[in-house]
């Protein structure tokens, strides 16, 4: 509910009564900037481990495509012969218990224990080793001490200043409107754009949503002039359901009911609308939405009212709702990341930067 109100305030028109609560967001943003400055200035302890640490993060709140990038990068490295560890805080899970387990074992755990993003990543990466802890640096220490991995990927750790890492990858959503580039909570910035100078790699995600991609690239290069620069597009490859996997062209003559709790719902809505014959309804929920029977029954009722051919959601929502009977087909949209320049260049850069050797497969 609070997230929905916040988004409505951010999306307000120039002359609107929502300018009144926006004033209080401005005051809160001053406190946020002060608190962030103090944390950054006085965080001295650096946790270092004896395996390379790669962080994939961002400088904004909301979805910029970190999870697909984590999955794709881990897949590249696994296919390159590396033993990959993935660290997450398990954001949104009610359990505080730390976990260290391979992906194939994580698949059998409940989403309340793992968190939705970890559960989804484990379904894609059964070979990876996962460490989940509310303090990411503690998770990194545990997974490194296990001697089960050759390197660690930290999901959403760009602002985790107590953790030393060997390489920082920052994802930046091309669809973010300039008017939202203000300090949180008045806007979506966790840090100013100048923070990009800490990045080793900058990936502009959802590149086709940029009004002027070349201009955006030039702007980001001014801040991250020493970084490697890529742009990426998320491509829907298939629909995955309980009993079958279908090509996305299956949607071409179908009416779709879409629901999801993700950071950037509008980009997802635009993507699905372009893939299907008719997008009957698109229900935006809170990021890391908690589903109960009442909400799931409400979604089913709405889909019934629209008489949609099928229901569509995302992978991290799917792991929380797959057991519910919606009385119609339900799938999640599997996404891959198309990098430009390609993944070969990124993998080669990682090998060189981290001192990794290609392993026999």
C-alpha cells in the first residue's frame, strides 16, 4: 500500500494536490542524504575474502534488471568452468535464518526461508552455491570459507560499503524518466549519478525504452568514464508453466491477464502488451509482494471477469503462487539478457580483471 502511494506521488502531474505530500518526501530526502553520507563516511571495516567478489547493483530503487543479470552472468561463468557462489540478503523473507546450500537443494526449500529472488535464481542455477544472510558481508565470508566456490556474485551490494569487492557492475534502467532522478524518497536515486565512478562495468538495461540511447550512454560515460559500457535488452524467450514450456509466439492470438510485484512494472506491461493479442488487465503489486489466499482469490476473480485466455506473471512471483489453482493456464515469462557488446567480451574482461582461468568443462 505504501509503495503504491509513493509511486502515485512520484508519477503526479505538475499541478496536483499530490504536491503536498511530495513536500514531505523532499524533507525526508534531506534526511536520507544525510544518513547515507554518514554511513558512507564512517563505514571503515572492510570484509575481504580470498576469492574474487563481483557485485551487481544499481544506484536507484526499483527494478533495473539486477536479477536477470545475476542469472545471466552466473550462467556465463558456470559454462566457462567456474564454481559460482551467489550471495543475497533474501529480501522480503520472514525468516532470518542464514542459509548456505547449492541451488538444487534451495529448490526444495520454501520461499519464506529463501526469499523470492533466491528461490527463482536457484531454479535457473542448480549448480551454483547460494548464501543467504541479512548481512551480505557475513554471507560472503561463509561462502568463501566453504571452499566450494571459485568466485562470489553479490546481488544488490553496490551500497554495501563494508564489503571489499574486486569488480562492481551497475545496471541502469534506460526507461527511468529524468524527473525521477532525485534522491529517495522524492525520487528513485539511492546515490547521485557521480557514484558511477566506482563502477567497473555499467550496463544500460531495457535499452529500447531509451528516448535517445546514444545521448544516455554519453551522459553515463561522463560519470563512469573508466568503466566498461554495455547496453542490454531483456528478451522473452518462453512461457514456463506447471506442466509445459511454450514459445512466446503462443501469446500472439491470446488474451492475457498480467499481475506482478516487481520494481519496474510499467516496462513489463509494455513488453507483454507487445507480445499478446490483447492485454485484458495489468495488476501492479508491491515489489516482493506477499501473497495470501485472499489476494490470490481476488486475482482469480478478476481474470474470470475478463475471461482471459491465460494468466501471466514473473519468475519471482511464480515461485510464490504456483501451487494456487487459478482455474486457467498460468505461466511466467522467462527472460534472457542480450548484451551489446556480447557476453564473450564481458566474460573475457572478467577473466582478465579477476585473474580467472578458463576451466575444462
